[in-house]
C-alpha cells in the first residue's frame, strides 16, 4: 500500500463490473481528484465518451498472463481531460488483490508535443500555411481515390511568389 500511495503512477483496482474498489492517492496529485470520490464509481463514468469502448475492451480482455496496455482520456478535477496510458493486469485470482489492476501514467504533455511535431511537419512555422509535405501526403491520398471514382486524371495548380525569399531574408519575417 505504501508503494502504491507514493507511486508516480495512478494505481486503480477494479472489480469484474468495472467498479473502482481501490484508488491510490497519487490520483489526487496527478488529476486533482480525491481517491475517496472515485471508490465505488464505475471507471467508464470518468473516461471520455469516445474512449469508453476501447478502454472497456482492453480491460475485459484477459492478457493471458501478460499485461495489456492502452490509452484513454480521463476527466480531471477542473472538468478537462488528461490522456493516460494504462497497463492492465488481471489479478482476480490473487487473494491479496482480487481485482483488475490499472497502472496509469499521465502522458498528456507527450501527446501535445506529438501534435505540435505533426503540425510543424505539415505546416509552415511562420505562416501556418500547408507545406509541400502536406501537399505530397494529400496527393498520395487523392490518386487512389480518383481512380476508385473512375476519374481519368487529376489537375494540379502551383502558385509561385516572386522574390519571396528576398523579402524573407532582407526585411525579415515581421
């Protein structure tokens, strides 16, 4: 219990019905929710509606002696959503635990960083206009799509801005 209470992960134990029967105190430090407020409630009532089905499927699937992991969004105290990565271990037969154990880690910052990297890969950092990588990606998607619809080809138009680099280099971005 002491390890659970001082863990950097959120430790939750569920019964077979998905009800929270134990909640580690780290949930208050990470999500701002008191553990007592979660005990006796259904886990799915705190998960983002778009993530409920996948989370319940991952929890219900016996891991065959291994650990199943998945991601989901969980409501924090202020009403916002935090993205958690959970490892599920079925310890229903263990008399000391008698439940399904979730070890969840807050990965919200990592998910936000990934979204920023994706945006920077496909959009110009200065203008936020789509860049060549996004154009090539969409073109690769459009060709098979046009073939499926029986089109005879695709049209493409390019616009060039004369002396754009000169303006960028001399007067500057501003």
